């Protein structure tokens, strides 16, 4: 007997009691049952007597005692105890527990699935670690949480797309590439660069793939090293996620937003809606209109877009791709 079946059986007992004239009260559409805090108190508990007792003109504990007599007759119920002001603690017999186990085994992965969220189309973005280094413990925590939420949503009938946003544009990627190139050249990584043996390993991989890099000047070698190191690091990230049992449907590249003109289009759309203004050569978003403590720069005075601009383009991309519902798992460094 599962909790849904027990809930339905309790509802049937209540309906029978009303028909028998034991009391007259409007019954709830569903009786909630839950695990008691102390499992010695039984397999399941319900506070239905506390909900209905006074409405029925009875002391809740007396209501519970009256109802317990009917619950004792439910097939699969071993005993019913009245506790405190009117809680009902229910213990199932071994056969009922075994029946539940059989049901779970027969249903397999389909057990517990439902259609409560049928018709919902959800984009679930999580992890989205920068491709400048291996995943670490904090990333795996977000991976476990995000993947679990996605699975629960799917089990409830939602169409869920698990998405990883690759921050492969901007200053940090140039610094990453410069760090890898420095190890190839036998130089220390630049100030503010990425240290670690993995950087040297990426350098060795890049050199093995393109030996001619060793004879190139830095300006010529840097974009080649950047692409090779980026691909190798993303392959490592994907392998780690696979080992961890986390699946992503989409890996979305930030650089694709810039190359396709989506960032500029996003700023234009925001301007058309009256959310953008120009000041000191920069383009600003009126985030104070939405409760922010200050407005935010979208395009710097030198013409370079900020992360805020690419994030706006990314949000609109999700909307344009047909995701009316979007879930983000953000870490402490997302602000």
C-alpha cells in the first residue's frame, strides 16, 4: 500500500462515516498522510482529525478515536493509534509493505511518475563553470542538485532541457590562453593568470596537436592555443560530468551570441522598450526600475559589451527558443 492508496482509503472511511450519520462536515478532496518523525509511532500519520474534529462539533481526539475504529478495518492496516490531541498513527501489516515493494519493482523507473507538470516547457541551466579549469567540488554540488531537480520535473510530466552555458568569451579566456602559451614557452604564467599543473598539461596537448606553434610568434600562436586549450578543457569537463552521471541536453556557447549579433540585438530590443539610456559614452540598463540599487552598464565606453549584455542576450535566446519557463541555479559568485 502506497501513501496515495492509504489516503484514498482514509477518504473512503470518512465518506462512510458521513453516510452513517457519525458526523456531518464537508470533507477535503484529499487526506494528507506523511511519515511520522519517530518511526516507532508507525508507518504513516495523519492529522485529519485535527482538521475536521471541531468542524464536526467533536473533540479532535474523540473524532480520531471514532475514525480509528473504521481505519482498523482497512485491508493492509495492522493497527491505528491515537496520539496527542488527535493524531492518527497507522502501522501497515507486512503484506501491505511487501505489496508496495512489488509495485515499485514492477514499475521500475516509471514508479512515482505523474503528469502534474504536463504541458510545461522548462529550460534548466546549472553548473555552467568557466572552461578555464577542471570542475571542482562546488561545481559537483550544483551538478547533483540541478540534475536531481531536472529529473523530478521530468518525472512530473514537464519537458525539461538541461543546459550548460559556456562562458567562452571575454577577458578570462584570453588570460587562460596566455597562461597555456606561457607554459609552452617555458615562461611563468602572466600576472592574474591561471596556475596549476593542468595548465602545463593543456600546453603539452596543444603542442602535440600543433607542433608548429613552437615556432610561431605569440600573436599568431595565441588564438590557436586558445582554441586547442578550450576544446581540451571542455572535453575534460564533459567527461567529469558523464562520470558523475549528469546529462546535459545543450551546451550553449557565449561566443555564439557575440558572433551571431545577438548581443547587439538584445541591447536594441531593450532600447526599444525604453529600458536603456546613454551616459558618459556607455550604454546603461535601467535596472533601478526593477528594484536594483543602481543601473548597470551594458556596453562600455570603449564599445566592449559587459557580461550583463551577453546575459541579456542569453536570456532572450532562451525565450526565442521556446522556453517560457526558465530555472537558474546560481552560485554565490553570480551577482
